[in-house]
């Protein structure tokens, strides 16, 4: 019976009305929102949330009595705190029958700038509740069309450089064409992730079942390259292999490969060419990754196909211009595509070195582990090149299953990120602490997330559009931002002995979120 409790709890929790936050954390603040009264599993276990705040020296500045965590009760108002103070936020939980608080998470407060921390549902069946980082980027007015946003940015900011852009990206483009009838792309020697090796560890696994597993677990995109480009994606990551061809004019053809064979390279190049014909002032990064230890003759076959299709039209940017070229100036010439790949003996003058990109190395199957590793990588040192953030989850062997009650596909696994823009904002804040910024955000199922809006907001945060006019009211600080008030506990502080005093957080007043507006425009009392 207990094995069905998480599914039952999730079903019951759907009956609770989920209202949006009344506000989102502005720059300079982070907000805490306890929504566990709407999570059935948390109700069953009477889950409590507490916090401690430490300053930069590690001293506790916010806690409950006897130094225990400060209790964020279910009916507490959402509170916002200044992020510029630095230090560390520690989050604890406690359940019925256990009086001990358990440390769950810790965050660098400076990196929480502009982020809402929401205690609500998790994206996973095996977690009773989630600690979700959310970032609601302010809407651009007007918002550039996704198919021509680079041109719009270049027109609005004539001095902006290519290395100042935040570019939405698609991780392993071309896998949309994979299905259970696709041919296997067995792992090459030295391949980073050996899915076939993972699956061979499963009890009762046979090679005949490989295609069914691969069609669920190696598909990273749902749309072809042309659709992704029209949705604002400008970085295309390609895993490529050379296979035999049935074409009488050619003995070989190039296809994408990720467990299974995907789209043909020729169809992706056709999509790129068609997109640039319709949107001639956009730029694309084409990151070509031939399979490990591929013979150089086959690698040259890939590059020759790209050169024949795109080079003949002058679309390939020469690496001599560097990544700091001014967009508006480059619009005067024909080059639009930055093609990256390892060089071979048949050297291509238009080929950019893969070191042009500075990857944050992080591979995890859970969102908080990914967040921690990305932030640690981001704050490690000042980086050279275009900084690429891999904002996707990587399965391990325990994740592989076709059970529909569990996470049964790579798409479902990446939906457990819940709010990728919150993790992206946290990583961006960590990068900014070292004088860097996000240049590329690479995602699985890139069409299903708001990363385009995030990137527009990040560019506007770092390089505000000078032509954007604001009313005097818009230039004012958020209401209450200059009023620091004590958050009063239920028991007056002065009535407790010295060692039982609570040290509550100093909060920035915000609109009362205990009454929220639903989609019909009517005010409804919160049930939290």
C-alpha cells in the first residue's frame, strides 16, 4: 500500500488551488514562500520549514529559540530579504514524531539575488515536497520577435558585442527524428555517456529492447532545427556520425547520433539555410562534435558537407574576427555562422576551435545537485571564451525504467527541473561574482522552457537598452524597499529569557500575499 502513497498524495494535491505568487523577487532581494499547506504529502507528515541566516563570517544573525531554525509557518506571509548582505541561508525541515531539525539545503545569499524560494510540490515522485528556485524575468517592452531577436538587439544597442549576448541553445539537436524504429548508434570508444552500457546492467535486458529504452531516454529535442531557430534558439549542438548510404550518388551520409540515429545533417543544414534566408541578420553557433576517435577522413566528410552548403554563400564566420565583434558592424558583411569542431589534417580556415566555448562541467540527475555544481564551477575562476551553461539533467542507471508511474523518459526527467530559469539566475549571479556572464544556455527540450525570456532579461540586466523609456514611477524603488522592518514572531522577543530569544530575519515589506488574485480577476483568500 505504501508504494502507492506518493502517487495518491500527488493526485490529492491537485485538488488544492495553486495560485501564483503576488509578487516576484526584484533585483537586490530574494523571497521565501511557504506553500506546503497545498502539498498533501507535507500535510500528512506535518512538515515544518525553518531557516538560519549566517553572515559572511559564519555568525548566526537569524534563528529561533535556543539557536534552532526560525520556523516559517504555513500561514506566514511571504517575506523578502536583501541579497546584498551576503552570507549563507540554511534551510531545515522537521516532521511529525521527530523534534530534530534536519539541514536540507544551503545557499549563498548573494547568488539568490532576484530569486523566489518556494516550498511547494516537487517534480519527483520520491520527494515529499520541493524547494524550488523561481525567477520571473521582467517582460521586455516591446518583446523582440523570437525569429529576429538578435537583429532587434543590434538595432537597439549599436555597440553591443557578440560576447555580451545570452544565447538560448539546444543540447544535441536532431534527436527529434529518433523513435523505436530508428537504427542503433552503438557507443564509440571514449564516448562520454555510454547509454548502452547503462542498459546492459538492467536485469533481464536484451539487445532487442535497446531501441525501446533509447527512444525514451536519448531523445533530447522534440522539434527540428528550423522550429528551434524560429523559437529563438541560436546555439545548435550536434553529435555526428557517418553511416552507409542507399543513395547511388554517395556511399556515405552524416546523421546525428545519441543512442539511436537521428536526423540527417543535410536536413539540419537545409533548415539553417532556409532560416537565414528568411532572417538574414541573425547569427548561429553550430557546435559540431564528431564521435570520439572517428577517422579523420570521415570528419572531413562532415566538414565538406557544411562547407558545400553554407560556405559557398559566405555564411561561415572566420575565427580571426574573435568573439567580441560588434553585432551592428558584422551585419554589414555576409558571415552569420560560427562553426566549431576539432581540426583535422585537411585544415578548414572557417573552423572555430572548440575552446572558443568555456563549458561549466556539471552532470547530475537531480536539480539541486546540478544547481550546486553549476554554481561551484561558475565561482571557481574568471573564464575565457563564451561561457556555456548545461542546464539539463543527465540520467544514471537507476533512472532507466519504462514504468509509467515513475520518471520513464528523458523528457520527464528534465521536467523535474521545475523552474530552470531559477537555477540559471543563481548560476548567473555566481558567474557575475567572478566578472563573467552567461553566454549560452544549453537545454534539453529547449522549446518547453522560458529560457528565451530569461536571456533577454539577462542581457537587459547587464546592458540596459538605452532607447527604452521609463516613466518616473518606473524609475522609483519598489514600494517598501527602503523600509527594513522586523518580522515579528508570535511571542514577543522581549518576553523570552536571553537564551530562548528568537532572532527573526529583517524583511523588506511587500504587498500582502495572503490575498491573491485568480485568473478571473477576483480576490481569493489563500489557503496556506
